[in-house]
C-alpha cells in the first residue's frame, strides 16, 4: 500500500515539475525575444536609435561624391556604428552595395545595403566598430562577397 501511495503522488509531482519547466522556458523565450514572441530585446531599429542617441556618438561625413550624401555615426562606448546615406544611385538587379569595416587586418563584411526611396539608407554596421577604422562601400554581386571585388565607391575614415 505504501508503494502505491508513492506511485500516485509521483505523477502529480511530475506534472507540476513539467508545468514549471514550460513556464520557465516561456519566460526565457519572452525575455530573449525569440521570433514570434513579444520579447523586449533590442531590435535593429532600437539599436540604430541607441547608437544615434549615445552620449559619445560622433558623425563623420564622407567627402561629397557620386554616391549622394554618406555619413557614419559611431559610438566607441557601444562599439557600434550606423551607416546613413541619401541619394544612393540604384545598382543593377544582379548587384548590391556592401559595407566593409577596414582596420589593420584588412576589410571585413559589415552588411548589405538596399536603398529605399530616394536612395535612403540607415543601417547598423555588423560587428564591433571602435572608431579607429574606415567604413567602405563597394558594389558586389547580389548576396555579397567574402572580400571586396571592386574599388570602394565611398570611404568614411572614422579616425578623422
């Protein structure tokens, strides 16, 4: 009889533990902002706004050229930068603009740029940016490249 009592109490304990586990996973998923959940993690728009509003944000404009107006806003404290452009000319359908962060080690990919209406772009650069690099933009094949295959159409020197 004592053994039956243990067996009868065990399933409710197991069910309670499973319910607790499901609740913990749900709360974690909400806090992490998993897709399809109403999470509170910083999204791309929030990150761009945070960089632009950072107390140490510094805006460096590129020299005027055929690519319209281009600037990079960098926050050393956040280790992030935002690429801003307007008037970017369209590229052929098989090509895309690609951003690069260039330091002593050479260029590393920092994201693709798809201009909106009026050739406007506001995009967070991928990876860490300390403000001691250059940001370059090239025209690459659709989907981007691992290394630049063309000369930059614009360069912003963050060291200036």
